[in-house]
């Protein structure tokens, strides 16, 4: 029989962080789940890291698909039978109540999709609740900023959403999760809840650092996420207005992202117009 929730976790080459990401899924308070690890042309080390002794985990080996392997993700999504779908990434961690929170919001609102707020772990391993600009509420583009920082791991939705808006856009080379959420939002099928349920380890910052570490920071933070006191303090910190220092860090990251990703943003815009 199909479980209540099926999760998609695509991976290519992160054997050092993948086991912690998988563990954060298996520690969910909603235990009626199945996790599909989608090997997008991954190497042997990543394949081995996905080997978890839990019947709820299935590994699927695919040849490398273009870009971020969206075609492989869609192939598997079309086979799912669970009434609810969620996502994980191979370097981020879900709070233990991530699915519980998402399912509750869908039940209470009748929405097809809910997105929640991510926190961030900054180098060298410091929790930063305000790295992503979810607390900007008094500027004209605040809502657009929040939608921009929504990632796949923050989404929980009904499987019926695919019948309403279609699957993930395989033609895009970047920012596919933003496009999927925006499509649901503009169709009036999505809601956002300002509740932190995901810890992100921003790949643009961390990928160059991992080789120098004896163990990834995900190990420590997975332990912290099992502590209800730490989770509550993390969420409480996110509700406090950012300091001037946090605002400066946000602007610095905006500038750095714009300088590094300007051509990718232009390509994304052109792909959406095509």
C-alpha cells in the first residue's frame, strides 16, 4: 500500500552530507513515509552513502540528466501513489516536525501546496535565522523576495497538484524550484507559512569548505534538531527582527549572488520566455 507521504531526494555527488539528509527524513514525526533517493548519474561513493538499512528508503539509479536532473525527478514523480509529496536535498536537514507541520497546514487551509521558511548554517558552523530575507515585510518587493528564497525542501503538497499545474519544468537549467512554487502560487493553490522547518547549508558557500573538514556540520546540527529546546530557540530567533549586522549580511549576500549569478538569472528569464 502507498504511504501517506513520498519524498524525492535527488543527489549527484555529495556522499559526505547525504547520510545526514536521509537521516533527517527518517526522523520525521510522521513515520508513514517513503523516501526515494534519485541518483542523478551519481558516483559509487554517493550510491554507497545512500545505502540505509530502512525499508522506507529506495535508491533509484538514473543516467545523468541535463542540468539538475529534473527529468529524472519527474520520471519518478509520475510513478508515485501517495496522496502527499515532499522533497529533501542531499545537503540540507529537515526539522523532525517538517512533514507534520506541512500536512497540518494543508488540512487547515485546503491549499494544494505549502511552503515554509528555511534557516541557514553559515561558515564555520553558525546558525543564522536571517540569512534569507523572509523578515523583510515593509518594502515593495518583500513578497517577491520570500518567493525567491523558497526551495524544494520547504515544499509539501498534495499529489493532485500535478494535475492542476503540471510537473517540474525540465526545460529550465536553473531555479526550477522557484518556478514550480510560483506556478502554484499564481494559480491560487499555494500558501506560505513563516515557520522554520528546514536548515539549509548554502552550497555556494559550503561546497569549497567540505573537503577541509573532518566531518560536515550536518552531523552536529542533526543532533541539535532532535532537541525540542534547540528547535524552539531557533524558531524564536527567526521571529525577532534582524539586527543591523544581519541586514548588512543580507545585502552583502544579495550583491555576491547578483555578481556570481547574473548570467544565470538572465538565462533563466530567457528560458521562461521561450
